[in-house]
C-alpha cells in the first residue's frame, strides 16, 4: 500500500481555498489608473510623468530634460512650478531659484528604485539633493545647487 502525501481533508481545503481565490479575483472591477499611488499630489505626479512618457513614445513630443507644462496634472500646476523634471523616476517640482540653489517639492513614486532619505541634520544626498520631510507622506521639500 502506498503512503498518502496528504489527507482528503487537506486536499479539500486546498481546493476550496483556490476556488475562493479564483472567485475573489474575478469579482474585482477594473482598477483605476494609478490606483497604487496615494491620492493627491503623488497621483498627479504619476499622471504627469505617464502623460509625458506616452507622448514621447507615440512621437507626439520629443524627449527633453524638463516636462512641458502641457502635461502637468492639476495638483502639480497648483504648486506653481517654474519647471518640472524627473529624477530617478520621481517627480521634481522646482518652485523657486535663489542664491544659486533650486527649491521645491520632490514627489516619491513607488515605481522608482530611489526613495529620498531625511535626517535631523541637513546633508547632501544623492546628486546634491537635501531633503526635508513634509506633513504629506512621500512628498519632500528639497534644495539643490544649480547645475549639479
């Protein structure tokens, strides 16, 4: 007689579990575009970057260092940027330039391999950025020397 690898009860539990998983996944509606991002500025940062990337890939626009204002989503426009560009797949919104430094908002996007780090004592981070936390999760105030 051959030994059983698992009991009939265990097999039934596995089948019921798989069936439940299948039914739950089929009952979900289509996800909203950008639904893995937080609502607010982070989602609009992703929409800004996605709209520009799609335009470049479709040859409706050329690849530039800065993202043209035509692609800025509403919450990005509300930040009153001088310019918008990407850094390691995150969105950088330049709000002012003074004394050889640019200042603004740095929005972390989950598609990026780089997440900014902050500390009590300002220190130069990657590529010259110095980050300060804001009250909004995954958004940072930053400063950076011009021409870095």
